[in-house]
C-alpha cells in the first residue's frame, strides 16, 4: 500500500523536484498540500497546516518544503498529529529546532528524515567508496552560483534564518560530511550586503581531524557558467566532483556514473525509514553553518538588489 503523503510549501523546490519525484514513486500517494502560494496537483490545497492535518485522515507522512524559518512549527504540528516527516534542506533555521523535532519524533515512534538531496547525486556514493583507505592530503570546495537565477525574488533567503549563500553552500557541506573525515572550522569571512541580513559569500577554512586542510569558497554572485566543485587530493590521486556531484573524475579521467535521480533517491529512503520505523537525522552540515556564523569574521559589501536574470547554462 502506498503511503499517503502531503506536501507543505509548494514553491520552487517543491514544483521543480519534490512533486515530480513523488509522481514517479510507487511508495507514496500524494493526498493534498498546504501552502500560502501555489497549488497541489492532487487533492485540496490548504492555506493552513493545521486545517490540512485536521481535515485529511489519509495523510500518513508530510514533506516540508517551505523556507526554514517556518518549518519548525509545521513539523512539530505534523509530528503531534502522528505523521512521519521529511525535512527539505536546511532542516531548520537553528540546530535547536532540529534537536527538538528529533526528540519528539523518537518519543512518538515516528520517522524524521533530514533530506540532504546532494548526497543522492550520482558521484557521491562512488566518491566515498574510492576514498576508502586513502589518506586525504587536502580538499577544496568551490560552490558559486547566481542567486538571481536559482532564487529569483525569494526574499526569505536574505532574512535572518534564511542562510543566504549557505542555502546552496550547505549542499556542498552535506557531501563533504558524507565522504570526508570529520572536520572543524578554523576561521573565515562572511560577506554581507549592506542591505541584507544574510551573507552573499563565504570564504572558510577547516581542518580535518588529522590536520589536513579543507577550504570552502561559496558565492552567490557568479554569472555565466555555474561552479559546484569539490576537489580532493589524496596519497593515491586526485578526485574531482563537479556539477554538484553529477560528474566525477579521477586524475582528470571522467568516470561512468548512473543517471541523476536525487529526489527519487530521497523518497525511496524516506519510505524505507518509515517501513523500518527508523530515523535519519544528520545535523552536521547545519552545525558547520552555525559554526561559521559564530566564528567567521563579518565583512560588509555593496548592497544587493534582486533583479530578473536570464538563466545561465551550467
């Protein structure tokens, strides 16, 4: 039997990724949605999470896709109503929110899944396997994209709790925490537009537990071709993940990979967790972002104004 699912937050990420993945899944049946804007392609679109939960007995699980500032209240209401919960990244506006939701899910015997979609990119699993047994000498993240293309008109991303450049940058950190040894922040800078409450760029330095350096260059101001790369130097060659983990090269030689299916992979994982009564709550990527806000220096840069842009080719 398919699991009755509701989607909360029907904005760009839900329309582009979640709804197509749900439609292709045999594990879930889309029952309805809740959103201040947009419409669900199945059932009723509610403008209140509470009304939706009270009106739809067929909901067994919910997928939360709204901005992180609004996610905690909706996730808590769903858990209190006995629903399993998938959290789009970032899983919350703070670490405390995620910790409290995890405690509540465990108490209620429900599944909570922090869905780091970039870990499902085709190259991530093969990269982790290739790194096994090798000594990592250094690693560098370069994650640069055009905010006007990927987040047009999304004011929440510039507000406190919206994370700014860390909204995409946390994808890189989710891959790094999955394939690299543990690491911690040693310093860096965050660049804030004069008129915004979240950074537009970050230049960070980390150290892995054995002392190997990891750097992260995150920027929301790139135009033209976009850059989503992680380069890792080891004692037995160089690994390059590019296009956000869609491509992989070893010592410059491209490697064969399966087709992209990030969000299909997430929903398969969510269904498996529900079936097993399990949890998958990894706070490490969000913790590194929180550390950056605590430890990195703040630099003020020119004001940012969102204007329409022609989509760039990756």
